C-alpha cells in the first residue's frame, strides 16, 4: 500500500478541524452564540427556527412570512420558496404559527395575519385604547406544499397566540387559539375543530381563568390526545403552574379544568407525543435551576405578580400520559438571565430524533430520546 505524505501545514489543518469538531460536539452553541446547550444537545445552525411538518417523500416543510420552504436534507439545502398567496389575499404569516400534515395528505397552516395587526394599550386604564385586531387564518395544501388553497379567516378580533394543532385518532383536526375579551380585559382560550382536513372549522366553548391585563388569563395552549382518547390541554397562566383542561369529545367542547402540579413561569409549553408513545414537553420553569425565588411582574401585564423566567428551557418525558414525568433537564440557557429562550416547537424528524427551535431566542438544536430516557 502506498503511503500518503502529509505536510506540516496540512497536519495543522487536520488537527484544527478535529479540535473544532470535538468542541462542536462537546460544547455546541446554538444559532445564538449566547445560548449554551446541554452536552447531549446538538446545534442545528442550518435549519429555520419554526414549526415543521414531514412530507410523504421524507422532506421537511416549514413556513415563514409569505412562503413555504422545503428541505430534503435536514436544512443543508432548500428548494425554491413557494408563495402561499400568489393571487391574494394580502396576508402575512405571524411568527407564531402551526403546521400539520393529516393522514390523508392535507397540509394545514394556521396563523395570525400580521397585515391585520392593530394594537394599542392604555396602561392607566389597563385596557385596549382602541378596537384592537389580529385575525386568525388557515390555509391548506393538497399537493405536498406545491400550491395552497382555501385561505379563510376563522377568527376576528385580537388573537395573541396560535400555539398548537393536532389530528386525533378519529381524524379530527384540533387547533388552539385565544381571544382578548373584556370586563375586565383579559385573554381566554378556545379551540377550532375540523372534520374535513381543514376545509371548514367549528369553534369550541371558551376556557376562562379570569384576570386583568394584556398578558393575563388562560392563554397559549398546547394539546395532545391521550390514550383514553380525551384531549389534554396545558394552559399558560400567571399562577405559577400550568392549568389543564380536558375534552371528551375530540376538542368540540371543554368541560373539565383545574390546576396541575407542573410549575411554570408565565410562558407557554410545547407538548407532543413521540412515535415511541412517550410524551415530551419543553417549557420555562418557574425558577431558574437551583433557585427558589424570582423577580415578579404585574401591573398592566397581569393582576397577579408572576414569574417571567425565560432564560432556561427545560425538557421532561412521560410514559403514562402526563401523570408522572422524568426529572426536568435544562437543555438550553442564555448567558444573560434577562434574555429569552422561549416559545418552543418540537418536531420529531425521525423516530426519537427531535428538532427543538424557539420563537424567542432563535434556538436551533436537536436531541435524541434515547439520550434522555432509558
């Protein structure tokens, strides 16, 4: 066998490359260099920080602004952007949006239309200073994202968040939204359900926790279908814990609501079921790791003084539909405790491989179920 000579310069490059690879694997940085990742978490700098859905050919699709984007190779390359609204209406997709692909192949996108945004708040009155507006729209694709149709407004008024969408075992699609109400001004949550792959929608009843403020109430819900076919909802609150609600008719109505024992800051969770059957949740806990106090905020935000800790993002797993959870692990933390790593999405790219990105902080990473659960 012929031997290959390596120059001193090439040797230095090889060593430097190996060192860089070692550092990337052992001390990876996220898309934001100020966010540090737990050692079992890998940076995914090439992907977009957004919700995804998986196409029939294995590619991943996401949406930003007015376009759909498809990557066949985990973000190493992207196909040409696909216009969502080439012939109108004049819509712009919000930073918070949700995607799902149904079993029959319909891709459904739900979002707030930023072109309808009209916001103002009077802090002295602790109330909107005009008729505020941020409409909720849905649109769908029946050809793997190549073209989009059936754009429709399903909710007017002010919606502060669209956080989750699922398809249940019965085939029903359930979408979470919220509404700014008054007397006093606060947010309430409702869901919309569709039995025809997102062509038409029906609203549920309202879930209301009371409160007063532009970030108060029952807000930013995430949902999952349990094994008993009830849909389980976790709600962001200002009360130090998530509240939960249950629907025994596949999201048509919600008639059971109570506090959980899951501590949380005033920030939403993302909850989903993995292909293993296990539930996974990522969220911002009530206190920073190792602490038992926090600065609290109220005023025009909320009637109750609440924790707004968002610089650490935690993860936990459950084998029994959320009755019990593994010990939480901080998977990403910002160097600056006043900054945020929050509003997460989880996308199971392949069985047991999760892409986790955030709307706030620009986290882009992946981790593997097997590394966190025996």
